[in-house]
């Protein structure tokens, strides 16, 4: 069954593709917000932050097992491609 994950590491675990933020980037962003709170800012005054970078990853090994051939145009957008 084709599964689309939300973390780039999901494709390393066997998902067909993923589009989301890496755990590392998510941790850095969280640390930045915690720093603001520890420096005295009220959590209610801190604006919502969105990720700076989203990663699109494709696992061609999983695609091959499923009989799926992603179009070259799709692969051209991928930040990370797992080869068979």
C-alpha cells in the first residue's frame, strides 16, 4: 500500500514519499521558541512560526516494489531520493 509520510525519515523507513519538516529542523525551531520563553517573553505574545524549509522525499525502492514509476517531473522536485 502506498503511504505518504510527513517526515523525511519516513521514506527511509519504507514510505513511498514524504513532505514535511525534518526532526532536526523541528527541534531547532522548538529550541528557539523555548529560548524566547526563558528570556521572559509571554508564550501568548510569541507569534506562531511556520517551518522555514519543507523536504519532499521519494523512495524509489518502495515505488519499484509497488509497480509505480514516478514521473521525472515529480522526481525533479524531490529534495531527497532513495535509490533501489
